[in-house]
């Protein structure tokens, strides 16, 4: 290999290395989910009241200002969950 070819090869390798360094320096990585971060979100209307607790068998419980209890199970992602059980205070309608 001639001296001129060797110098061009070294110059080319140096330019590739420098270009790769600039590219890697400016690359923006997307955030990844870490342990403890939610994989999905669900939304509960404020009218359902305050969160009161949860149970393995009954799910999440919310209590409204009028005393109504709403139990949620099988909560889907990115939407309002379906109420599994709703308990109202007072007498049943006749």
C-alpha cells in the first residue's frame, strides 16, 4: 500500500469517528419506563368523590359527597372505568 493511500485511509477513518461522535452527542433518547412507573393511566370523574381504599376482592372504592360508594374492578387503560358496584344511601325507590 502506498503512503498516499494509507494517509487517505487514516483520514477517512478519522472523519468517520468524528462524525459518529457528533451524531452520538446530539442523539436524544426517549424516556423509558422504569420500575414503579405506570404502564397506563385511567381517569375517574371528580363527581365520584374521594378515594377511600382498595381490596383484592372488591377493587378500588370512591365515596361521593352524598354517601354513594362506587367500586371499580378491571380498570382499563386511557378511559373511564366501568362501575362494578354502586351503593346509595337511603331507602330504595318504590
